C-alpha cells in the first residue's frame, strides 16, 4: 500500500510536469511564422498597391468589393497599403480596430501577404497612436508590416526582401517609409527626414555587403516628393494628373540619395486621389496609384483602382506596371 501510494505521487508529479512543460513549450511555438516572400516557380512576382482606402468603421462597401475583384483578377503575391488607409471618423479605439479589420479582410481571407505604411490621415482620429495601429496590423497572420526604424513621429520604416524562386537568396527588395503629415503651423506637408534617409543608406549598404551585390528595389511612401512635379513638367509621364501634386515645398534630398545608391528603380505614392501618372527621372520611375476608396474624395467619372507591379526574377531591375480599374470589370 505504502509503496504504491508513493509511486502514485511520483507518477502524478511526473504527469503534471509533462503536461506543464508541453503547454509551456507549445505556447512558445503557437505563434505561426509570417509568410515568406519568394518569386513564383515561373520566376515572376506580382504586387498590388491599394492607395487611400481612407474610410472608417462603417466603410463604403464598394471599396471592399473593388479590392476583392482586383485581388481575384490579379492574384498578387503581395499587397501594399500605402497610407491614408483609415480616416479620422473613428470615435474610439474599438472603432479604429474595426476600420482596420475592414481593410484587412480581403487579403486575410485569401491569405495574401500584405504590408502597410501610414499616410497623413491615419492617426487623425486621435484614438490610437501609429504604434498601437501598427500592433493591430501586425497581429493579422498574413500581415508582414514592421514598425522597423522609428523616430518620435515616424513609424513603419522597413524593408521587405523577396527571395529567388529556387534559392533562399533575396533578389528583390521593397522599402516602406512613413512620409509624415500636414503641418498645420506651417501649412505645409512634411518631408522624409534626414534620419530616415540615413536609415535607408545604412540599410542598403548592409544588404549590399551581406549579399555582395546591389539588390534592385521599389520604394513606397504616401506623400509625393518634389521630383514628382519635375517628372510631370518634363512631359514624358504616362497617365493622369487631375489634381495638384501635393508634395512638400522642402526637398530633403531623398531622391539624390537614391540616385547615388542606385538600388531603387521606382518610387510609388498615393495621397493625390486623382493622379496616377508614371514618369522617369535619372533612371528612377516616379509614379502614383490613384485611390481605391469610395468613402473619400474622388470623381465618379474617374474610376477607382489599384496599381499593379509585375517583376521578373531574370531581370528584376525592370518591372512592368499598370492600373487595374473598377471600369475594367463589367459587374
Ligand atoms: Zn494623404
């Protein structure tokens, strides 16, 4: 009796320990890894850029319907939301979460990796900071955003490496930057600041050293830089300019840094809903995506849409890009 009671206690302790450690262990491993980005087996990679969905907890359903149609038609490998993803209409943090849930759903349902940057309107509701919103975005299983390099007012400066189809070597890169907002004191748009430009230079240098070569890249942020005006005035740009180019007056030198470093082949923004032109300056393409959002300003005769990028592993420095519009779909 005594012996079996002793064994019973030891046995119970052993079982308890096994359960305890297996729970602890499995807890550490329940966090599913984020999706890895690779070129497809056929050596191609497709990106969809959704600009300025700019809506709140009761989103205009036409925005979601168009996102769904474009994703089903283009079947991208990555989706980028380039700022002014939500507007100022949320009255509580719960409503901010709802606003983000709305625009997350089309990608999450299809398990398409997606990433975001902030625009000038994203935190104007004042109910959540950019850091708090970034935590919501990154909580979705397929969202690969990062707070990355942050300064006091810029959150979400990071890069995304895309690996070759057959190896684990990255062959393409994407830079995401927070271009700030409207400064109500000076009545001017803010610019990409020197800390961000510094971060970009260091990141590029580190990548170059690690992989022993320059990896071609695209760069995305929300507010166009002053060079967008030069590109339009040169008269070579293709696409529409139906409103003013709302870039900051101050040129902080980002473009010069990119020309110098030579890895970024294209800069793409949103912000001006009715512009979608693409031009080229010093070997770098500068372009817009017109807006996807129906709940914000627009023009009913100017179809909403998204910009698409098609990259080939065999020559990733060159990329094709086009707009996919609501008017392309017949229902
Ligand atoms: Zn904007």
